[in-house]
C-alpha cells in the first residue's frame, strides 16, 4: 500500500474527504517525525512503538571493489509492532 492508497482507505473508513485524510496523515507523520527527532518514543497501544536507535560505526565492504570502507554511526528509526498488530499478522 502506498501513500495515495492509504489516504483513500482512511477517507473511506472515516467517512471524510481525501483532502482531510491527507491532512490527517501528514499531521500524523510530521508529529511522529518531530517526536523521534527530539529523542522521544511514540507508543500507540495495540498498534506499536516508534523509537530511535543508534547504529554504531562499523566497517563494511564496497561490493564492486571489495575495498574496506568505514561506515559512520547514525541514528535510525525503529518500529516494534504491538501485541494486537502482531496477532493480525
């Protein structure tokens, strides 16, 4: 499912216009992104938890040349599905 399909599904399920559904989805993604950027967790009971994890620096290999390269540490977003979501899968 892509963003347009998700907007269509939200609009149909909630009985709102596609413009309102797009606005709601954009607001949700901006809010979650802002919370993660400030280092917070976002927990939605029954759905899951969004969090930030630190991936340490490591060495990797260039697949074309086989040369060793250094990969810098960085922060990555993580999602852990909640119990109800896991049961649906």
